[in-house]
C-alpha cells in the first residue's frame, strides 16, 4: 500500500498493490456476509418482529420473517454459483472491490464533508485500515473543501495549499451579517486552519513556501 499525500487532504490517494487488492476483496466479502447475518438475526428476533407488526404494519406472519431470513443467508448464492440479478456473489464482491479501489483514488465527499450521503472513500479507507483525514471533523472538512475552491464532480482545486491555509486564517463569511451561524462558521474555519497547517507541516514542510 502506498499513500500519495495530496496538497488537498480530501484528495489524497491510497494506492493498492495486488496483495492489498486481494485482501480488500476478502474484507468486502466478510463485510457483506456480516450484513447478511445481521439481517437474518433481526428477521428472527421476536422483539424486532413485534416492532415491525406494530410500528410498520409489516410482515405479520412468522412465515414472512423466516422467508426474509432465508433470503439474507441464501447458501446457494453466498457460498455457491447461484446468481442474483445475473451475477454470482463472488462476482458481485469483485465488482464492489473494484469500485472501492477507484474510490481510494478519488475525493472525500459525503457525511465527512457535510454532504448528505455516505462517503465511499471513507468506507474504502476503513476496510484497508487507513484514515487520510484523521482528526478532521466534518464541518472543518467542509471548510477545507471550500478553502481550495473545489467545485464540480470531481472537484477542481482553484487554490494551492498555502493559499487555502491563508483563506482560512481570520475567515469572515461573505454577506453573513445577522445570520445565526456566523460565529460557528468562524470557529469551524479556525479549527480547519489549524488542522490544515499541521497537515502541511507533516507532509509538505520541505516544499512549503
């Protein structure tokens, strides 16, 4: 495994060799098997069954719950060559592994940056055992994303690292007079500034201008 630190920490690349990719494949498979076991557990849990009946008005009979549990832990699919939607479980795991390898070379974008979605890059990093933005809160990450002037998908950085750090120093929101969250935004920017400054010192001190 090789980590290529990017001036924009949200775009740091985690590169895997073939051994790492094989290990990730098995971790992806284990994660999905754990989800299948969890699904079957709740389908067979009496308290969960009662909650479904009373709160969701769903699946009233024990037969329904057992059928769903068997669907979650479908042995011919999970451990054999049976297909779902045209592919075996192992092929599905391979496809998901390839997607996560691509995410490791992409940008953090999701809950970790105050975007209302899961971050697949965070998920991929967790599976391979790294965290390229350790210690960075989501509000601070959002401030850093803005500090680089990142726009579009994938984001395009409009500022260099030193410029991004400078933009967070004594940050003042534009046209924010009277808005209720201004003080919090300033505090988020200050923490983002301090984190990004430490990041530069850790990974780019020799090239800092």
